[in-house]
């Protein structure tokens, strides 16, 4: 009986040793992988952040809004002063504003043997304006009182490098500022990293609404809750940048969520308590739709929800043309 006992004991001992060896090997591999990942993240993160800032284009929505605001302002200005311009001619101040909007300095004019006085006095040909790339821009602003001219002015302004102070002015005069929807780290946050933009948004009197994403994004926001999105925005801009967040309450078909899950994405989870700790109120509306198997914000539903929020949360101050948010 002793040899049977010894044999069984030896077999158990061998199994234990092999199990410990394999387990230790797996643990060692996991630790090594974790360390390598941490090292890569630590050293690569600054370069990745710089690349995002450098190569991510400014969000088209902000460009459109700023361009639209400038176009309307130019239209009103020229329409109101059209008779004076016809009688008195264009002033030096008018020319300086046009050059600033076009991103052209007096030094650049001098390179073409042109001065501001030449433009004011009309001593400049259309060929010279074309060489500067100003012909289309200036002609687009002439007669901006009618709708066709407004469209031409809009096209001209879209091709200009809009000065930062004009961008900030457009933000400060907005009735409502909407952040999102869009990719968190490659669309929303990069716009707020532009110098002065986050501060302009924070200082504006407009109603500010963050439109939360409906789904997480693979490789960017896996596992993020809505509070995680908001916290990331505040960390990269200013705490308390906004106090209202619009989230989706429309149901998403199960087969759609299952397909998204295969790609590492899921519906964004909303935590009212966590958002409240950040000073943000959640407002839910059915603003999503499924088209071609993809979950997207429905433009009409989203617009209606935002207009409703503006009507409910803003009070227009009579005589001042401004809004006070409640």
C-alpha cells in the first residue's frame, strides 16, 4: 500500500509544480505586457496629443457659424451704409477691416507697390487685386444687401483666415452655444484647445448645451459614461464650461447594439448623480435614429430639442437684444 500512496502523492506533487510553473509564466507575461503598455503610453501620449492638436481640422460647424455671423454682419453694415459709400467712397477704416478679415497686412500690400490710400482713392486696378487674391473677396462683399450677394459674401468669407478676435466676438454674441455631437478627442476637444476659444465660450452669456454622444467610439471612448465625456472636456478646457447636457432617450434596437458590441462600442451610459457632481444637469430627449444600420443623431429631432431648450431656458431682455439664461 505504501508504494501506491507514494505514487499518487508523487503524481499530485508533479501536477502542482507544473501548475505553479505555467501560472507563474502567464502572470509574468501579463506583467511584462502591462509594463510595456504603460511605458508606451507614458512616452507616446505627449506626441499623440500634439499630433491631434496639429493635424485635427477645426470643426466645420464652428467655421460655418462664425462665417454666417460675419456674413450677416457684413451684409447689415454694407446695406446700412451703401448710400454713404456711393456718395463719400470707401473709407480707410473700411479697407483696413476688409484686409484684416482677408489676412493681408500692409507689408504684403507694399510688396505689390500698393498702399491703403491707393485703394481708398480707387488708384488700383482689378488685375492688382487679383494678384493679391482680393478681387473675389471684395466683390463678394459689394451689394451684400440682397440674398444672392449674401451667398457670395459667405463664399468669400469661408475662404478667409478669420482673425481670432473675430471668432471670439462671434462666440460672445451668440444666443446659444452647442458643443457636439462629435468624436470626443478628435472633434470636440481640439476646438476648445485653440487659444482663447474655451475662455470665450465660458464668458459668453449664451445658453450652452453639450450634446452627448449616443454611442461610445472604438479606440477612443470604450467604456466611457456620459460623466466621463464631460470630465474629459472640462479637464482639457475649463471646469464648468457648460451646465446643461442633452442626452438621447430614444430606444436602440437590440440587433443594432449587438452589432456595435462586436466592434467594441455600446450605448453611452448616463449617470445623473455623477454629472450633478460636475455641475451639469442632464436633459433627455429622443434625438437618435437608426439609418442603414448606424445610430446617428436625427437632425430634425435634435434641432427641435435644442430650440425647445432655448425657449425654456432663456429669457430675452427687451431693448438689449440679448438673452439671459435661467
